[in-house]
């Protein structure tokens, strides 16, 4: 019987052509380009190659594709991916047409090559390879492929809520194929991710700016008012958040999670170079605990008064700051935002506007699927790391909180994929490894 690797090697050129075809569709969710054409292509591909039952689910935005492949067992695993991409940006910064897959330096370049079309196609081709060699899957697979991930998955939660008691009621496990593997090239299994609360704080002290010589000490300064408000939210001396209830739900890593952290790769010089910090004082465990188990309070934008050259002696009447908080454990973005609103409810000079809320997602460190998935990745690539929490934010709460199933993220793309940037790429070896991983997830012993 032909082996997994023999089959993949024999069909490698065909597999790359499938990726090239998918990349050729612009499918930019910000503009709506080629969305319908991409959905039509994937609909036919899933039906023709995987013999899947395909449903195109309408949303308030771009359609969601739900494909079902019935296996020997009715136990159902959901695989998530997305077909939309970011706009290419400055075309002059690309070394080729972003929608023409180009091979060079052992990489495939093109918009979506890493995020997420390369990973999605590797996922589909792994299932295809298994079906070609074994005729039927060992368990039922549902593929949910959305078209608005690059716009914050704004219709994903409502769609999953609607489907939870019908088309998705048999799902026992969710696997998300997205993101980047470790910088050293080790594939990783991620069990959770940090959430996000983003909001804008606006101080308004008048109808217009005033001359500081005419109304200094009379007209209140909006920038100072804003700074005072920020001090109510955050203690800049102790670096502790002052929002009531902010730290509710923050957990320390368990013993097994600490063991996983200890096994992760860590290069202090590389982190210092990436961050621009000359002296990085964090050791390995402190570094990973800060990224995975501690919430943040980050001012990402501030604006007030005159920002031009020279001096303009005005009293600004308006000042604003945009803030994002990465949340961990069981922190609730809704509860924290409500607490912020209550802090300033009696202050008519401060307004709070929400910009985004995504709860953190958690999967039990003792979930039985961990053994199955780590062994599959090891068989495909030789090694694997486990990250209890992904430092970034993705909408995995849709699976853990709405569908209420253990959720695992397995990124197939290389760390330097340049997603959202010019010359986005996926390493040829990473693309092939993704196919092998997808095959081995199905290849239960």
C-alpha cells in the first residue's frame, strides 16, 4: 500500500496548483472583492474532492461555509479556518503580484499564503490524502470556513449560536488551524488564548480650544482631565489596574502548565532584538507567564491639542486615548467595561466608547484530546510544544463558551510568514507539514 509521504510527494505539484488557484481569488473581506467567487470555488472543491455535504450559510456579512464529511464514527470534530484575506496594501512593496502564487527561496509567496489560505488548503489536502488512502474518515468531520476573520469575525458568534443546537450539536472537539508556529520551527499545540477589551476614553472640557494667555487657570485643560481619568483606571507607579473587579478570574499557571512553559524555546537576545529593549530583565518563566497568564493595560493612542511644529499656546478642549486590555483566565470584558462606565457615570466631561470585546478562551490542561493531537503532530513533524495560552487574541471563545467544547489551535505557517504585510509567504516545508499533520490527526491508532 502506498504510504502517506509517497502519496503527498507524488501529488505535490497538483497540491501547489490547488493553493495557487485559491490564492488567485482576492477574497478581501474589507472590500468584498471575489468573495462570491471564492465561496463558489470552495463549495465545488469540497464536494468534488472530499465528497462533503456543503451548506452556504448567509450572515449579515460574508457567507460561512459549513461542510460535513461523515466518518465511520458519529463522533464529530470541527475544523475552523477562513477564506478571507487582508487587502494587499502597497503593491510596490511586493516582489510579485500578491494574487499570483510565486515560489522562491523555498517559500510560496502571495496574499493569504500564510494567513490563511495556505493553512486552509493544507488542512483540506490532508483530509483528501487520508480519504484517497483509506476511503473513509474514522470520525465525522465538519469544516467551518468563515469569510470575515480579518474584520474581527463579526458574524461568527451569532452564527455559531444559531447552529449550536442544530448543525453543530454533535461537535465534541474544535480544532483551529491558524497563526504561526514557534520561531525555532517547532509546531505547537495551543490550548487557549488571551481575550481583548478595547475602548476609547474622551475628555471634553469646552466647545473649542482657547488661548492659554487669555483663559489660563480659567478654562480646564482636556489633556489634564484625560490624564486624571487615566489615573483612575491605572496606577502608573505600581503598574496595577485600578478598575474595580479587573483582576477577578485571573489564575496562576498550574503545575502541568508550568512544565509546558519550561519546555518552550526562549532566546532572550532574540526577544530583546524584536522588542528593541537593550536590557531584558525577564527570565524565561517570567516572560511566558507575563505573556500568557497576566492581563495588560495598554494605551495605544493619545491625542490632544496641537501636534504641529513649534509652539501653539492653546488650552485643548478635547483629548482622547485608545486603550486595549489583553484578558486572561475567566476575566469578563463586559463586566470590566461596565465597571469603567460606572467610574465615570457622574463625570459629564468624560465619555467612554467601546471598540471591541473578545473573551479569553480556555481549555482544560487535562483534556484527553491533548495526547491524541500532540502524538499526531509528532508523527507528522517529529516534535511539538504545548502552549497553555496564546498571547494574542482570536475568537476561540465561540467554541469554548458558545459551543462549549475543548478547543485547540494548531498553526501551520512559519513564524516569519509576514501575514498582513507585503510578501506574505508560507515555507514549502511548512505547507507540506500541514498536510501531514492534518492526515495524522485523522490517522488515529
